[in-house]
C-alpha cells in the first residue's frame, strides 16, 4: 500500500537531477579545459531537460503522448539542423579553409 | 519644443507632407462618421471586443486588403521612378525607404494576415468546431498584429521610415549607418506583430489537433486544414528565431550591445543567418496555405475528389522539414565557400520535388474532372503555369555557382514576385471570391471577376518577365536609378505598364465588391458552389455557434457524401451550447502595445515603463477574471435555426 502511494520515480528523479546539477557545478570549481567543461555542461543539460520533461512535466502520461513526443522530436531535429547549419556556415567553414 | 523635434521627418518631401494631411483628414472623417451615425457602441460590441473566429478572420482580411493598397502605392512609386533612366521622381533616400516598407508591408502585413484571416474563418468550420481552442488569445493575436502593422505604417510621417531593406542587414541597419529611428520601427513593430503570429500558431495547432468533430481522423481532414496544420507547425518553430534576432537587433540599436556590429567581437553576418533561418520557412508559411486553398478550389470545380490525398499530405510534411534546411541559399555569396554552398544547393533543389508532386496532383485532379470555370477556378488555372515560371527560376537561383550571377539582380526580384503573386496573391483572391458568399451572403460578380483575373495575370507577366532579362543583363535590385547607356530603360518601361495593369486589376476587384453589393441577389442558399467540405454545411449567415449539433464524420468528404447519398451529417439532438464571452482586454492590450512600441522606438523610457506595467496589469486582470463563458439555450438555438431555414 505504502509502496504504491510513495512517488518513488519522482523522488529518484529529483535526487538524480540534484546530482546532475552538482556535476555541472564542477565545471566552475575545478580547473579543466574548455572542451571538457563544455562537454560536461551540454551532456548534463540535455539529460536534465529530458528528465524534467518526462518526470515533472508528465510528458507521456496522457492520451496524446504520441503527439507530444512527435512534436518534441520534430523540435529537437529542427534545433539541431539550425545550430549545426549555423555553426557550419558561420564558423567551421572558415576554420577548415 | 526640443522634445518634439525627435518626431520630425529627417528627409521630408511634399508627398510626405501631403500624406500627413491625408492621414489626419481620414482619421477625423472616421471619428466624425462613427459619431454621426452613432456606431461606436456597435463597433465596440460587435467587432472590437469580439472573440468570434469568423469576425476576427474578416478583420484580418480587411486589414490585409488595406495593406495591399499601402504596399501597392509603394510599388507604383518605385516602378514610376525606374520607368525611365536618370529619373528624378524620387531621390535615393526615398527610394530606399519605399522599397523597405514595400517589402515589409507586403510580406508581414498583407500576405500574413490574408492567410491567417482565411485560416481563422475557414479552419474551425472545416473541422466542425465552434471556435478555436483559445478564442481570447486569438483576439489578442489579431490586435497585436494590428498594433504592429499600424506602428510600422506611421513611421514615414513620424520620425522617418526604415531604409535598410526588408531584410535589414547589419551593419547597414546599425546606428552608424541608419541614424534615424526608422530601423527601430522595423525591429519593434515586427516584434509586436510577430508575437501575435506565434500565438496564432500555438492556437491553431491546438485547435486542429484537439477540436475536430467526432470521427474526423487526421487523414480525413480537408486539405486546407492540413495545410494550416503544417503551416502552424512551421510558425511555431520559425518565429521564435525572428523574435530573438529582432530582440538582439533592438539591443544593438538602443542599448549599445554588439551582437551584429562589425567591431568588438560582433558578427554582422549572424543577422543575415538568423533572418533567413526564419525567412525561408516564412516563404513556406505563405505558400502552404495558398496550396491548401488551391486544393479546395480545384477539387470543388473539377467536381471530383482531390487526386493523391496521401501524397499531398506527405509532400507537405516533407516540405515542412526541408524548409528548415535551405536558408543559406539566400546568401551563397557571403563567402562560406563551395562545400557549404553545395550542401545547401542540394537541399534547395530537393525541396522542388515535393512541390512538383503537388503540381502534378492538381493536374491529375483536373485530368479526370468536369471543370466548371468560375473566378476562383480561373485564378487557380492561371496559378499553375505562372507559378511554375517562378519555381523553375527558383531552382536556377538555387544552384550556388550560378547564383553568383543572379544574386541581388532584378532576376531575383522577378523570381520571388513570380512565386508570391501567382502563388500567394492569386490564392488569396481565389479564396476571397470563393468564401465571399459564406462571409457576406452574396456572390461577387463572376464576369467582372474573370476580367480582373485576366488583367492581373497578364499584368503580372508584363511587370515581371522583363526583370528576368534586365536582371541577366546586370540591373541590380534596390538601385534608385540607372544610366541610359545601360539599355535597361525599355524593360523598366514595360514593367511600369504591367504595374499599372496590376493596379487596374485590383481597382476592378474593389469595383466588383461595390457592384455586387448593390446588385447581387441575396438568395443564394448556403452552398452556392456545390462544394465538398464542412464549412459549406453551415447556414449562411453562419450562426455564432457555427453548428447547432456536432457533425459526424466518416469519410474525407462527408458533406459531399451526405449530399449525394442522402446520409445524415448531423444525427444529434440540439443541446445547450457553451460559448466564450466577448472581452475588451485584447483590444486594450493592442492599444497599450502600440504605445509601448512607439515609446520604445523613440527611446522614451518613462512611457515605456508605464506601458509595460499596463501590459502586466492587463495580464493579471485576465488571470484573475472569473469568466466561465455563457450558454445559449435550446430555445434560442431552435429559434435561430428556424429563422435560417431549419436545423440541418
Ligand atoms: C521551387 C522552390 C523555390 C526555390 C528553389 C527557391 C529558391 C530561391 C533562392 C535560391 C533565392 C535566393 C536567390 C538570391 O538571393 O540570389 C530565393 C529568393 C527568394 N524567394 Fe525563392 N525559391 C522557391 C520558392 C519560393 C516561394 C514559394 C516563395 C514565396 C512564396 C519564395 C520567395 C522568395 C523570396 C521572397 C526571395 C527573396 C528574398 C530577398 O532576398 O529579398 N521562393 N529563392
Ligand atoms: Cu529561400
């Protein structure tokens, strides 16, 4: 009974998101190269965003979860296209020429 | 006095002073007229505070037509200036201002409200809904658009027009080279209207996904609704980029940041990049609803179902993705090199494929159909060959190596006018003729309509085909004059003739509205075209609740089937209907946003802060307001239905 009422998933998620925040903070407190720091920040940020979306904004718990996930995938895809494309035309192309 | 100096025009001319007088006179005439005929109350109750999607749609369309004439006046002035070499009608500065406002007005304040207006009017009817998902937000969208449009339009009489092109490239658009407040108007007016558009996108996405009549699965939606769905997806993903770019541009101009400056670590070409990340999807935001209109019109007047429904849907979904990966084709010459250009050349040419699929589907629909040549159908028939000219030249521009020759010449100008006019404007005119009886209860005259369509089509060709030639000969765009020796004179003179034909064509449409208002019969029934989709299953005039009972959908053309096979579309009994109340908040917020924008343009911080507080006050009021809408009783519905000729 107690077990069913206790929001295990949410509590674990909350702890995990705190851990992610702590890991991201390490970039500030420890000395590391720009590349490593950026990688840590990006990875933790994306996991964090996904976690919040699924656990605390309840994506996937309602009937229209397909619509929600399709729009999220679509949005992520567009964002990736836009960012990589912009980097390619504005930055990378000049570095490799 | 010093305070008021900022509102003076930096570069005046008699024509601008004349416009000031004209604007003042017209405004006074409107106020006097409304007071004299005691129409203020009517205006407030029925229009300014309305949340009804049909009325908002009509207001969008009226605004779009007004803006068409503003933009058209700009166009005639430009063509007149260029009609002869070394002409002195306009000077360089005025020419710059006019091509800038022409572009912004036509794309953002004519084409956008036109399509959004028809989306408002048609989509809820086509899916059997009583309104959009968030009616009050819908009203706010309209008033934000309207505030933005009006703010932009007064620029030329208060403080000076923007003059850096509709693309407003930095560093030209920065304070160093654009010293008047003109470009502030650009940044802030478009921002306000853009917020409205973004809200529309979310609103219609929700409406189409959540409010379809029972039985209408996605693959049973009418094609215009499909195109609206895809368009709104693109709006939701593209407009935030514009929002951010405009905010950064505003910061650069008013708060001394250097995002787009060429010094201090700024990146001037980042503006071009962000602008086109929004800008290319934007051209598809314009063209997809137009395609939706053509699909409806062609299948109605070919008297058969649309050929290749699934491939139509698939091609739009593919277009929605591809439209986000081609933007670099607008600046192939920026210097990013052959590798990057090749990638974007390929994606650009790929997007012509799904577009071609749609063209073939329409042709095949016609091939097996029994064609009835009405005015909307005539526009659709003229669209196919003319748009193909624009599309093919688009593919030519898409080849990056070749684009070095065409870029920023009149060839480019000819390309985008040949896609936008036959593509978007013809569709909007077709829709105007097609939906006019539903909106106003009488038909527009078909003979005048057809004459107008021919004049406009021939005018388009005469105005823009010569530009392909003078462009290939090297005439640059956005130049206020050229020498006699260049030999461009003859082509520009021909263009001028075409522009006058276009003006005559539009004038004929206005005359047609007047003529039909006077003479057209009013007993046209509710389905004068013998059409196929749900919007024609309503009464004319449409009662505010659209459908007394919910239609039951089982095929993609249930209304048509119900007419042919005699099945019942509305099986349910009448129940009381829940409707939203009118609200003055969206209109008031529109006014505050206008003042907010105006203060921002002139960097008047105290009024800006007051307006900002006003906006938040409206939002707070809205949040705490306890308004659960109202019910229309069964008796009242029965009464209305009886008056309109019986419940369906
Ligand atoms: C077959 C599909 C199309 C292709 C391959 C295509 C390709 C291009 C290319 C490569 C350019 C840039 C040329 C240059 O700057 O040198 C361009 C400009 C433009 N296109 Fe298209 N296009 C297509 C369809 C459309 C449609 C459907 C619209 C609008 C409804 C449109 C509107 C525009 C506009 C407004 C510009 C010019 C913007 C400016 O620089 O001011 N195009 N097009
Ligand atoms: Cu483009």
